[in-house]
C-alpha cells in the first residue's frame, strides 16, 4: 500500500525479540557442523535446513515451537556463536529500519547445558557494540527466566555472581519471563521479581499469549512489571483493558508469531483496532523471526497494515508510543522522536 515507505522509514523500536529465536535453519546447520552437534535423527525435519523451514510452517502451539527452539539453540557453544547469532539479528533489524531494540536472552537454557553465563553475555555484548558503531542501532539486554523450570531455579540463576554482576554493571537492564505459559502463572516467580525490583531492574513478563487475561493481571499485581509481552488476551477482560490503558502499560505484540503458533487464525483477528480505540499502548515485534517464516519487524508492521489499514497518523502514534515505552535513556528517547 502507499503507506509502505513510511513503515520502512519510521524509527522503529523492537521490544520483543528472543535472540535465540533469530537462529535461522541455515545458521543452525552451519553451527551444528562446526561444533559437531548431532541433530535429532528420529525427526525427519532435521534432515536439511529446508526440512526445518517446512516443519516450522506447521507449529500447532507454543509448546510445539518451543520443542524446536530448545533443540535449535543446542548448536550454540562459544562466544563467537552467540555473537554470530545476534549479529545476524542486528543486520536484519537495520535493513528493517530498527533504531533501538531491547532483546531477550534465555540464560538458563544455556547454563543448563553447561555453557557459562559469561560466554553467552560476551558474545551478545560484542554484537551489540558492533551494531551501535556500524549500524547505529542502540540496544539493551533483558534476561528471561524459564517458567517451565522451578521458580527456585530462577532465583538460583539470579543469585549467581556473574548474573548479579551483569545487572549491577548495567550490561543487562531488565528481567523477563518466557517459555511454556500454561500452567505456570506469573505469581510463581514473585521472589525473583522482587529481587530484581530491589536491584532497580526493569521488569516485563510474557502473559496473555496462550494463557488467560488473569495472568496479565497477576503479572502486574505480583511481579510489578511495567510492560507485558504479548498480552493480547487482555481483550477478554474489559476492566483489565482499561487498567492497562490507564497505567500506560506497554504490550509488546507479535502478530505473525501469534498466527504461526495458532493463537489466532489471522492477523486481522488480533485486537489492534480495539487497542487503539481503548488507548492501550503497544509495540509491534517479531518474537522469533527465524522460526516464523523469516519475518522480521517490518513484515509484522506490513501484516498489521494489510489487516487494519491504519492511517499515517496512527502509525506515527504507534512508533511514538514504542519510544515512550522503551527502557533507553531520556536522551536516547529524544533522539528517536
Ligand atoms: N513465548 C514464550 N516463550 C518464548 C517465546 C514466546 O513467544 N519465544 C521464545 N520463548
Ligand atoms: Zn516471546
């Protein structure tokens, strides 16, 4: 449509991208060969990168995707692998007109297979530095806890020296909560979020993706998050919708992800128009672009435009809301406006 050049040009902020979700089948196979990682032999999808691309088109749920997501990241071993992964994301982000991004990582998923936190962090930091100097993209790192593991595991991870130091130094500015949503309500993770709050960390959590609107409420009430990842199911609760609008909670919506994981049949079924009408602040994001048809942020903007035919003024308002809801410095925000 005529608005496409505007979507490309707008200074976009991305708030919901799992760096491990930027692992393309091509890079997955390359690193598996380099690191001599044996991919599953009992699943024909792993016969070739093309086989994975095909299989990724048939996810039937969040958990079906996560099965592939955790196998995929098993090819990441050294700091250079993590740098390669993040750099691949940043180059796509630059091509799509991303100005600033706040990226997730899943430390427990790596530490649980014997990879040191510092290995993961140093690779990502290297790519972030390069993205800022070569691409002009600013970024922040958010460490997510895995909700399918015991809450005590999240606390123990938080308490590790290298992890605490990365928070204290500002190398990692916030915490999140991801992985299988049902049946793991946010309130299970109150202790680790309280610790994050004491350290002055920013807090967000996945909620209302597959799980009910009630998970959004308990994330707000018990984890004291100021952002909700996905959150699209708040539309099922009018009072909560109003609260999210009144408290300026940013929802990091991932339209193409929701279609791939069968949360909705099509992007048109998402409550984008209802969010705009209710004054709910949201950003539009890619989530796990390499797993969802190689669709990075701009494809998500375009899919929303195809479905909702927004005006230029509405797009500018979405991008301004995304800047407001970012966790960068006030100085950086002013540059972005
Ligand atoms: N939801 C929950 N966990 C995840 C996701 C997601 O969209 N992507 C990576 N881990
Ligand atoms: Zn996500």
